[in-house]
C-alpha cells in the first residue's frame, strides 16, 4: 500500500523524525520509544520503520514486532490512533513480511498462481472466526475508518476484512467487497444464501460472468428473492430436471419464476 498517511505527531516523537534529524537521533529514537506512552511509542516506531536508512528501518520494525498486547490495545483505544498504522502493526506481530503491503498479499508462502489452486482461496471453506482476537481487532479498526479507507480495504482486504465490510451500512463499502479480486465462489455462495438485502451486491454478482459459470451460484441466485426476475428466468434454462421440479413446487420464489420452471420442466419431458 503506497498511500501517504497523515499522522498526529507529538513533540516527543518529532524530536526523532522531523526532516533533517541526524542518523544518531533517529537510532536513539528506537531506544527512547521504550519509555514513551503507547500512542507516542507506536507512532515513533512506525515513523522510523519508514526511515530511508535500512538499519533504522530494521531496528524500528523489530521493536514494533515486539510490542506487547497491552501497548497495542492502548494505542487502539486512543482517539488519535490511525487505523492503517494499527493494521500495519498487527501484520508485523502476525510475523508477516515487514513491508507496508496489504495483508492478503502476504497470506501464503506459495506463489500466487499456486496458492489459489483448483478450489480457489486456500481457506475458502474455512469459516471466519468472528470471536477470534484478530477478527475483533480488525472489527475495531473498521469502526475508526473513514468511508474512503473502508472502500480501499474492501477492495484489497483478506477474508476477515471482506466478512466485516460486506455488512457495512454504506453500499459503496459493501459493494466494493464484491469487486475484491480475491472474493471466492464460496464467499459468494455464502452471501447469496445469507439472505442479504443489498440489491447492489446482488446486481454485481449477477454481472460477474465468472461466478455465473458456477451451477451452484446460479441455483442459489434463483432461490434468492432479491435476484432480478429477468436473471432468475435466464438461469432457469440451465437447471437440471430435478432442480426445475423443486423450483416448480417452491413457494419461496417468485410465482413468475415458479411458473417458468413448470413450463421448462414440461418441455424437457416431452
């Protein structure tokens, strides 16, 4: 992630990071951080982790990785904390690569063309642990984010971020999740079956040619009352006799779709 981040820099931090500060002072900042309050400590180490000098960067990154849970929680609870700084620190503590990159880019040691595999996302069938510490941390971060930050994270974030932001009340945010290139068929199916009420998300799913190739997704879309009728009618023509029979009897779908299912079933039996 290469965007510039505007931080609130306390005077005690500025002593070590302001333009023109000597290398000796910047290195001393890594040690001085230990005696600072959580907000100042995290802010200083984060700034130094972006230093032009590789030794300063390395030392600051190591100190960031060693931060205690208590310090991180205190930083997260501060009104002045920055959500993307907190996300970066969480990534480092999770032993991910030290560079400032979207979390999903470092989720696997396998090359991109192999990690997806035949079944898509390697943890496609693994449910998100909404009670896990990392999920809760990300949920708290999301509450601090502005709309623009949420949209960027929705477009690039990992499975936990997608699970959080797809439920956002802002349709620009939740709709961006469906545009995330790492969104899997498993997640799409889960969304459709969850009875989601967001028409924009349903429209985006229906317009995705790759997802519509999936029989399971087409079937689930027919079963979802939020799917545009014209789309459901089109998908009906691709259904098996068994599923058409089920739709013909179903009271949970549009009567128009149910009637069309009966006609298609009769034609198949002729």
